C-alpha cells in the first residue's frame, strides 16, 4: 500500500480532551474520528486492525462449532415487551419509531431476536445444541460515553448465543467458549484475568468477565495472590490484605478493562418468550441458553493500552496493520519502490511515498506502529538500508538479502505458533 493513498489523517497536536494513551494515539494517528459523543468513524488503519481482530475471533469461535449469522440492528418493540426488557432496560435503549409510529429499538444486544429465531426452528431435542454468533454494531445510549472506543454509544461487538437441552450440555459448550476466549486473548498478546461477575441487565445464573489488566480500567478486580480466586469488586467487599475466602493467600486489587463476558443464561428468555422443545421423554421444556460477548472495538484500545511505549504503538504481530513499513528519504523513492515491489510478494508492505521531510515521515511512522521498518537513506546507493525492529529497539545497517532473512525468521515463528 502506498501511504499517499491510504488516508491516514494524523494530527500534529495531541488532542487535549483525550485522557488515556490509547485514545490519544487513535486520534493523533488518524485511526478514528469522532462524529458525535460516543460515535466514531473507523479510518483505514483502525479498520484494517479491527478486521484482523474479528478474524481471530471467527477462527477461534468456529472451533466451538458455532456458526456466523447476521441479525438486524433494528428490532421491533414487541420482542422486547415479551422479555420484559422494554421496561427494564431503561434509558440505555435507543428507541425510535417508523413512519407508521410503530416502535423499534436499535439493538444493544440480541437475546430477544435470537430467541425468536430459534424458537421458530427448534421443536425437538434432536435439533439441539445450536450456537449462533455475529459481529455487528451495537447501540447503547451510555450515561457517560468516554475514553473513545472504550465506552461508545455505537460500538462493534461479537455476540454468541447457544441453545441446549439441559444444563450439562450448556456446561460443555460454556467451557469450550471459555477456552476459545483464552486463545483469542493470547493471540492478541493481552495480559488478562478471568473473574466471577455480576450478570447485570442480562439476567441469568453464572457469569465470568475477561479483564485486561490496565491502570485506567473502570473495574476493580479483587484477586488472591496465590490462587485463581478472582471477583469483580461490584459483588464482594474484600480489602487489600484480607485473607482470601478460598483459604489460599491474601487479597490484592488491580484495575481492569472488561473485554469479554460469558453467561449461563438458563431459561431467563426461553420461558418468557416460550422457546420450548420436546425432550426425549416427550415432555415440553424451555430451551437452556448461554450468551457470550466480546467488545471488538474496545479491544482495539485495550491492545493499545498494553502495547504502546511513550505514546507510540507497537502492534502485536497478529494484528499489525502492515508487516513492514518502508520509508524512503530524500531522493530515494525509486529505490524504495523497488524494495516495495520485491517484498510485497511475501509481505504486506506500507511505503511512505509522500513528498515529506524525514522528520514528518518518522513522526507519522511512529504512530502507525509497524514493528519492522526499512529506512532507505544515505547508504541506499551502496545497497545498504537501516532495518529497525521497534519491539526490540534494534537498528541495524543491512543489505536487502539480510533483511529478508530477519523477516523470514519472524514469519516462520508466526506460522509455527498459529498453524
Ligand atoms: P460494561 O460494564 O463495560 O458497561 P457490559 O457488562 O454492559 O459492559 P456486555 O453487555 O457484557 O457489557 O457486552 C459485552 C462486551 O461488549 C463487554 O464485555 C465489552 O467489552 C463490550 N462493551 C459493552 N459496552 C460497551 C460500550 N459502550 N462501548 C464499547 N464496548 C462495550
Ligand atoms: Mg454496560
């Protein structure tokens, strides 16, 4: 990709209203643009990364035998009346009317629509279990939209709903999804904890949250320093230094960003919405449900919170917007383009082909955050270029063939880990 065509509207000044590093980078680096409070454009750089995150989620969730669907964002009031949530959901629900004054809402989540879909299809235990997921924009009129994509009013969510004949079957699928979530967050190179949580608005029985550890997190994680005991502070009152209730170790506190949530819903929706099936014993029973969410757009910021240095991103390998950033300086553009053509056969390259000073190019490159950089500079005539590895802070003068060897090592490593 040529940078001159890629539409990266960087800002020279750091936006004053952005309080956290990930928000500053996304605005300054031309990744997102605010349209209204809590509503954003995703520009090419951000959207490319978002699609990579989505695909990691798809790959891992497909392994649970769930299948992808796309349900409407625009949902009729009737379904929400059936589930009692037209009243219960409160002001966060974005409500509107069509030309005939029929009421609708913009989906903040999809339990109603998916339960309606499945109740029409499933009549017998033979058709269970089913897992349906989607990746879609959700709408919530948050009381306090803030921190950019962290708490938006329109945001991208992955949501999965599973349907079962009994609790045991739900348990099996729940564990499978839990494992898939772990693989997703590991591939995104995130440091996280899984904690017991309050099920809030959705209702239901057991639930766990996936928390990315980070000082600016809105949630407080209460955990034991020597066991896997961990809860959201919302549901317990344990102070730092208290003995852990499981008898192992003492309590510590940490801040976290909730990026994922998994629930055992039970029959909260199926009973109210009459989503029943006939079991093997010929009895009519409500379908047992699970539901699972991941904040895709929130993840973009969570990754940045853990993968930036001095207000500069260094994207993890699986979500890097490009493999290599080629930066020709002075009158070396033609040489740069030659390298670009050559490496583009095996790598996704970005070349800064703009007629800009070196200072401007480097400043912008720092905001793109591609780990490997090739600077085509003073020694270009001798066939020597500066190869930079931002993650390890290495700068070396190398020939192109030597650079290719370095890159191949990295690519092989990627293949080894994830194939
Ligand atoms: P929170 O407590 O942060 O409001 P929630 O419990 O309302 O989250 P869920 O209903 O479980 O969230 O939604 C699933 C996931 O969607 C969350 O784990 C989070 O990552 C993401 N998410 C929720 N609300 C927002 C929002 N306003 N903006 C961006 N992402 C969000
Ligand atoms: Mg919420």
